[in-house]
C-alpha cells in the first residue's frame, strides 16, 4: 500500500496543465501539493457523484486533460458510471481510484468485500481504453508519466493506507474551501472562457 500524499507528489511531476478533481480526505493532500489551484476542482460532499461530475468536465472540455482522484466508496455508490464513461470514450479522461478499503471520511467503516474487488478489472470489462493497478510506490512513480500520455478513458487503481477520521463531522476542523462560484470563476479565467 502507498501513502496518498506520495501518490499526489508523484502525479504532480507529470500533471502539466491538467484539470484535477478530488474528493474525500486524500483530496486535502492535493490542496497542499497542487501548483495550479485554479485548475483544481474539489468535489467534497459529492460522494457517489465524483466520477459523473468529472466525466461531465471531460466531455465539456474535450481539449483539456481531466484527471479525477476518486475514492472506492464513492465509486461503489454509482458503478454504472463506468459503463457511461466507457460508452462515450472521452480521450481526455483519467480516472485514478485511491482505494483504502474503507469509508475513511465517515469513520473507517470497511468497504464490503474490499480485499477481493478488482476495480481496474471492472473498468476494463466496462470498456475503458486502458487500466492499471498499483500497490507499490516505485512502480507507480515509474509508470504514471506514460499512463498520462495514453488515450483515455484510462483507469488507475492505487491501494493506499486509510486515513480514518473518527471525530464527529460537526466537530472536525476544516480548512476554508473555495466556493462553487469561486471555483467556476477561477477555472473559466484559467481556460480563457468568458462568462
């Protein structure tokens, strides 16, 4: 298994000008690593819909590389999205699943059948152009650059250590996040799209 922060550090070296969407606890690491926050879209609170929302960005912005850092708990809530993405074949879509085998944000409840599910296999059978699996950091670091040069949709499953949050949600200290309107404004400015 790999630390989420190490996955993000390795990815950052190959990001280029990709639009990056994130969710959950791991997404907070990205916020501290990203060198271009105007091209970042935090999807906290969108559990079950992160792949659909990011897929929409990829279809709407076909000339932009769009990368989703998803969580397996979120993907399991909407597995049908794999077929939808595969059917539309967005060449610019990169779906990186951070699999910690738990619902870490909601207290660490185990994901059902977590040790046996093959998410890359599901994506491959649904029709993604290519799929990859990693549980070793060196292997991920060695391959992520070439993976991001592939034609999408691409699916990458990465086993990471869980970072469980057990404090009640109302008592958690949260860093201020950009509002939806601020995110849209910043992304439009970055892409040169007028309002």
